[in-house]
């Protein structure tokens, strides 16, 4: 019996040890794995996924119409130059290639000097003496690149190099027609639906001579370096063409319509004329300030035109000081409608007073001085652009008096004036 009991105990012990080993072996294996080195491989891969090219977004495209295709354009505008005076210009421009255009134009010169078109000095337009026809070509040298970058459509907005030939329709100087040959660098841009701006600076050759007046000289044919001049040309006006406007742009960001503007200094873009025989410069600066919270403002400006001719040994200076009270008569209603703010932009009416001074010195000795005052009424439109630019155009009717008859009006004139410049 004792031996039988001993055998049973051994059997039970062996079974218990077997069960214990079955539990311990997996635990030891797990522990060994936890202390063993991790040999798991981590692989990084890079996948090239196609990314669509982003189209350049021009925030002003609907203002300057840079994305509107245009192949032909008719322009009617106010022209200001120093080499041929002021007047009206009608032109037709046609795109031959995306970067190349041809232009035909007809210019009616109204004033040889001055900074505004005046009815008193209007000259006979249909006699041919002040009508000029021209033909030219323009190379928009950045147009192809801008089209490829989706920054512009095929149109007339951008920088250009241009050549042109202009000729008067009548023999107006020494029994010859006046001619202009030019090579210029300029910038033209559409503005809103039917506006355009065109500014250029270049080299001009005038024939038979540079003077705007008929000197009656007998001149020999051939090139004369004294007829070469570096001059500016500014043209503002209306444009019509084969475009269709779509969408609306951020006009208030551009037109400064929802900003408060109580005052600003204004500097108009100057007009220059630099040559061996003659030089001239025309400029204007002003200051405007609102009167409290009313739609009234006071506008003060000073304009000057200087000229010198070595051939005629003549120098002259014209200075004009002007004071205006402007009533922006639609401003309150536009503010109530949320279309404008309390600023210095919009249509205006008001009175004006001007002081004009003129001095001429001939051959360094004899001098002629005169001054006169004028007063009248005006109507115009002013608009701030991009916070730093401004546009101002007006029409005025004034009565003037010379020094000898200060309190008596002895002449009247109708003036039209337009300009663009910097506002500070």
C-alpha cells in the first residue's frame, strides 16, 4: 500500500510539473522577445502627384481689363503735349499680332501753349492749319510673356515701344506742312468699361523747325539736330471696342470709395520738352481739404509753364494760382446708399477765382510783364485711385479783367482741363 501511494504521488507531481511548464514556456518566450532587438524594417516612399498650375489672379483685372481680349479699339481723348500743344485726339488701333499693333489717328490742336483747352483761343479746326493725321505702330514687348503666364489676354494694356509719323493737313510753317517723327516708350491701359490712359516719353523730330509758330524762314532740306527733342505725351479719354465685360472687380479697393479722406496734396504728372534749341516744362501742384463734415472742400492749386528758345533768344514763364470751393453734391446720397464715403471723390460744382501772371524776356534785355484775374463757375469730376493716385477733369466758364480794369469784366473764356497724378 505504501508503494502504491508513492506511485500516485509521483504521477500527480509529474502532471503538475507538465502543466506548470506549459504555462512558463510561453511566458519566457514572450519575455525573450521583449528584450530581443527589433528588426522590423520601416520603408519611406515619395509619390509624385500631379498639381494643377495655379492661374495668376490679378486683383485689378476687372478695373484695367487686363483679362479681356481686345483686337480693335477706337479712342477719343484729351491730348496734352509740349512739342505740339493741346487738343483732341481720335485714334483707331488694331492688333496685327498679340504683341504688335498699328494705329491711325487724327488730332485737332486747340492751343499751342497753356495747361487747359480754352474756347477763347480755339483756332480754326477745319481749315487744316491745326489738323494733324498720323500713322504708327506699337510693340507691346511684354504681351506674349504675360499671355503665357495667364496674367493678361491679348489686348492693348501694357508697356510698349512705338514709332509714328504725323503731318499737318496744310502748309502751316514756311509754306510747308509740319511733320513729327517719333520713337517713344509708353504705357497704355484700359480703365473700367470705356476709359483709357496713355502716357509716353520719347524722341521727336519736328520739321521744318521745332517752334510752334510760323517764322517764315527759308529753310534748306535735310536733317537738323536742333529739331530733335525729348518730349512727353499724355492722352486720357473714352475707348470703344470689341470687348465684352464679365464679372465685377474690387472697385472700392481701386477707386478708394470707402475710405475717409479729409485732405490731400496733389501733384499732376508733368509735361516736358527738352531739346538743343528749346526747352519747356509744365507742372501743377495743389492742396484740397474738406470743410468739416459737409460735402464742401477748398481746393488751392499753383500751375506753371516755362519755356526757353535759344533760336529766338526768348524765355517765358506763365504762373496761375487758383482757388476753388467744391460742392460734392451727390456725396450724402451716395453715403446713405453705401456707395461712397466721406472723402474727396465724385462729381462737384462750385465757384473759382484765379490769378494769372505772364512774363516774357526777349534777347535778355526787353521784358514784358502782365497779369490778370478771373472768376467763374466750374463743374467736374475727381476720383482717388489706389490710395496714391488721382484723376481730375473739369469744365469752367470765367470772366476776366486786365490790370487796368480790375473791377470790370472785359473777356470771357470756356476752359476744359483734365489731369492725373499723385495724391499724398
